[in-house]
C-alpha cells in the first residue's frame, strides 16, 4: 500500500527526533573520549535506529536512505558535539531534550504506521519502537544499561504519545492537533518522571 504524503509537521517532528537522538549518541561517544568518526557513527545510529526498524517492519522505504537531510543533520550534530565540552550537557538538560525527541519520534512512528495502513495497536507499537530502539542500540554498543532495564517512565512516555496519536486518528480529530497533543502528553509525562523520579512498580516476587 502506498502511503499518503506526510505533512510538513511530521517532517519537522522527524528531523527534531533525529537531531535530539543523534546528540545523545554523539555525547555518549564523547564522554568515552572517542574519535570524531565514532561520534558520527553513534550520532547516525542513534538518530536513525528506531525509524529504520519501523520502516523495515511496515514495508516503507528506509527514510534516511532517500533523504539526504537526515544523514546531514546527524553529521552536523556530531560536529557540534565534537566542538562543545561535555560539561554543558550534565544534569537534566539532555534528559529533557531526549524526552522531547522521544515524544516527537513516537508520534511520527505511529502516524507513519497509520499512513501505511497498519491497525491501531500495531501502529502504536511502531511509535514505541521508533522512539526507543535508537537509544537501546546506543546503550548496547556503549556497554551501558539499556533504557529497558531502568524502572523510570521512559518507554511508557513513548507509549502514551503513540496511543494518543492512534486514538485521535480513530476519533477523526484533526491530525495536526492530535500530533501536537500527543507530543505534549508524552513529553509532559517524561518531564514529570525526571522531576519526581516517577517509575513503574518493579517485580518483587521470589
């Protein structure tokens, strides 16, 4: 099935998600005192990882192979990280930026899956995959604990954004309004988790 042409708002959400996740990838490499080549590799892999898996699963052309801007954004972000001290990104600033990218990317993933004719539940899962897989790949390659192994509300925030996107589409609400609301919902939940250390209950049975 051919997808409908995605709107400029989704294009901006796509680039925003790529840029933010590329920055997190580049900074992980920078904190490990790696070369610029490694920074660029981590930036690209983290920036496009989730979207690549999504496109392969839904049968879409892999987005960054057909759009030169995406790889260019990742390279520019790697250059930016290379020339800035990592202390600029200590504390919550990067986590907040990452939360925005997570929400935006989850909305994009769910919306694109809907455009390709996926049912609501798989489409929502594509939003979660789009938002989370790049960070998982980054953490695994860097030898860090994966975001999946942390109790904090991270994947849950992506799921909220993706679910609001799907529900809004099912309800027939104007798509742009839904996308803005869905991004705000996931980002708001992620901000709350950062501020108050919100987490899901952990398994405790022996």
